[in-house]
C-alpha cells in the first residue's frame, strides 16, 4: 500500500519539541512496521528542507537527508501538475493554503492515493484519509 507524506509529518518527526512529535513518532513506527511504501514530491522535500534549516538548523537537514529521504519514493512535479495546483490555489483564494499543498492534492489524485501522513487539516478537508 502507498502512503503520501507531507512536510508537517516530517517536521513533527524531527522536532522533539513539536506538540505533535509523539503522535507522529507513533504513526511512523506503525508505518514502518506495516511496510507501507512512502511517497512524497520534490516540492515537499524542498519545503521540508527550508523549514528544518530555518527552525532547527543544518544538522536536522542532514538527518532528514541521510535517514529519511532514502526510504521515500520522490515523485517529481510536472508542469501540468504545477499548473493544476496553481489553479486550485487561486480558485480557493485562502491565505493559509499553500501552493505546495495544492500541488500535493493534485499529485495524490493523479497517483490514485487516498492516504496521507500529515498533521495538516487541509488534506482531510480535501477528502483524503489522514494519519495519525
């Protein structure tokens, strides 16, 4: 089974002071135990690296790149998916909804993915099943 993973999950896993760290770590353990195939996008990788570097420092980025990224299949955003995500963002007209989120929704639909490891409620509002 395939599972999409979002920036919010990566960050909660790596920041032990994050309010959602325990929940995310528990879910991560179950995901690994069940052998789920983890999928993310190159946009999520870029967003995660920027967030980790800004808030936790380069060592968190190094840990992410060496310990987590190798275990994840990265899908690259096409021009069409970028266009669809941009259109969705502009149509939604919401300040707190990001381009990366909208592209992720479009990618998940394109790949036929229904489940996502995230702490971002936007995914649930889009009709996806969320973990934890």
